[in-house]
């Protein structure tokens, strides 16, 4: 029972951070004037929502319940995304991308912490690894895009 409580708690924390990521990407998509970035951000928002839904199913398997509606107190860590607030108000794509990078790094740290406890998360370790890998790939894409924009600004 204690393991189930720990599993449920860890998964809820990951769901919160995924929901915060979704909200951050949605906000960024609404703010940018770039159709390419809008599409990129919308795709990542949908991905984060799907990941939260997958983890919600695992919580149910362990006898728990998650509303899965929005980020939470733990997600406040990830609301580093809402550093995006400053970036969004400036409508500066480089600032938006930088804020997103910070949020994605926080998400990766949270996934790494869960993955460190493989015995507890054995029945869904592959799912966590898949999601963490995709978040890392998203971060790489965001970093690459920011680098390109910075290069264009320096011309």
C-alpha cells in the first residue's frame, strides 16, 4: 500500500508538470506571431496532454485518482514556464523559447527523479522513459530553434 501511495504521488507530480508544460505551450502558441512556432508549440501542448492522460491511466491502475485538469503546487516549479509571462508580454520569440527551455529542463529533472526509483515504477518504467526521451527531444528542438533565431538576430 505504501508503494502504491508513493507511485500515485510521483505520477501526480509528473502530471502536474506535464499540465504546466501544456499550459505554457498553449500560452506561447497564442503569443507568437510565427506560424512555424505556433505549430510547434501546439504540437508539444497536445503531446503533453496525451502524456498526462497516459499517466492518469496508471494512477487508476494503482487505485488512485487524478483530476488531470491543470498544473498544481508542485507544478509551481514548472511554472518557471510562466517566466513565459515576461517573454509573452514582450512577444519576443527568443525570450519565449528560453523560458520554454527552462520549463522543459525542470520537467526532465522531475522525470529523472522518478526514473531513479525503478523498483517503485517498474510497471510503467518504459512509459516514463518514452515520455522523458520525447521531452528531451522537444528541448533539443527548442534549443536549436532559439539558436537559429539568435543567429539571424546577429546578422
